[in-house]
């Protein structure tokens, strides 16, 4: 029996992108159904790279109203295309290469069909435009089995792009912009909390002086 040797103290990661795209059918409904959009849910590499060297298969759990809601894709592209009219949560279970000895990774994605925008009163309005809703993540393998570690090393992956382009939604530039946006939100929230505390102090002072 082959012994299993883990690479102590070593972690190695691989980036993935998962999510969905959706396109309105513009009144061309499917058969007699009320489906309004065609959509595709997928799991892929950072630059559409082949991730099958470490991903064995991907299972997608759709809404129970679909025929055969449990879809298993065993070779790239790891994606499922369907039509529908409603948004719902999709469970994604990524099964790794047998040599990894790793348990499946479960992710959740809310299927997005509509590019919601706001009217002048701040109310959400549905727009009939194509939608792209994806998330970036990194799968981290802690102390991987030596055989699997060698597989990962032999199949290097591209780094996340430096700048945003129409073809690269995720980049170091986008990451930095998100960090700055969060910093601004934290500063704004901190200022609002300070103002609220001052108002509370003034109210307490007014009440105690009566």
C-alpha cells in the first residue's frame, strides 16, 4: 500500500471564478413556458484556464422545479445552461482530483437574471440587459498530499491581472478599488457614529438640566 505523505507546513492555492451570466430572451419564450432568460452557471479558472488538473467534477443543485435539478459535470467547461424566469440560490459542490484526498468544497451562488437599477426615488427597477454575476475565490490546500502537491506544481496558473479590462473583471486594481471603497465606508460610518453619540450626550444634558 502506498503511504500518504503530507507536505507539512505548506499551503498552496488555486484561483477560481464562479457565477452566472444571463441574457433576456426578448419575448422569445421557450415552448409554452414563461421563461424569460437564458443563463449559464459556471466554475472556471482566472483566465478561462483548464482547472481539470485539480477539479474532478462539479455538481450544481438547481431549483427543484427544473427537471433533474442535480447536474453533475465531469469535464470542462464546468457549466450548466438553462432557461428560466426566476432568481434562486444554486449550490455548487466542487470535487477534487482523487489524488488530493480532499473533501468536496461547497459554494453558494444566487442566480442573477436582472441588472437592478434605481429610479429617482431609490426604488429598484428591472432592466432588460445581459447580466454577468461572478465571484473570485482561492481554493487553499493546507498540507497537501505530496502526489497532489506535485500535480499542482506541474500545472501552474496565471496570476490575477494587474488592471481591469473588459475581459478581466477581477484584478489587483479592482481589489485595491474595493479596499478603498470599504475604507471610505468605514470612515463615513465612524463619523456618523461620532455624530450620533454627540447628539445623545446633548439630549442627556438637556434632560438632566430639567
